[in-house]
C-alpha cells in the first residue's frame, strides 16, 4: 500500500511539474511571437520632429528637411502629408515607400510674407507604422518685420 501512495504522489507531482513547465513554455513562445510580429512591421524614426528657424526677417521663404529612417523590417509607406496652414507646404517627393533602414525626408517650406511675431506651424505625416500612424512635425520662428534680408 505504501508503494502505491508513493507512486500516486510521485505521478501527481510529475503531472503538476509538467503542467508548470508547459505553461512557462507557452508564455515564452507567446511573448516571442508578439515581439516577432512587432518587429515585422515598419517603424518611422525621425531625427527630430521640431525645427526652430529663430529670428527671421519678413518676406523670405524658409525651408527645412525633416529626415527619417524606417527602423522596422516591413515596408514603410508615407500615405499623406498635411500642413496646418496655407502658408506652409510639405512634400515627401516621388518616393513614398521605404525598406528597412532606408531613409527619406519631408521637405517643408514656410512663407514669412505678411506674417509678424512668433509663428508655429505643424505638418502631420500619416504612415502605415502601427505605433506612429500620425507623426506631427513642427516648424517655428520669430518674424521681425524691421529686420532686413
């Protein structure tokens, strides 16, 4: 009888230990699958998302290129670029799809004519990056009408 109890106890302990091992393995596999799925998508990374032109004269057109890189493993698509005002233009150029580690830029042009004082304009970049479907870029300056250019 004593051998039977030891055997049943041993079987139960082995069964419980097996369940624990299987549970831990399932959690590990599940976590790695999520990480692997995340790594397969595109990931837009901008060098900077804000640029200050500083104090500028009224009249000239200001230009700046916001540089970005696709740090994900999927194809990054720049779907649309929108500006907050008609005085600001933005374009991505002819290329809108970027492979892993490929870089590009968003060219921004701001018209200072007819404007005075502190200015801040936004550019919204719409992408297929699941974590950054909408990136907001900013340009700002202080327009001095008395400053010559």
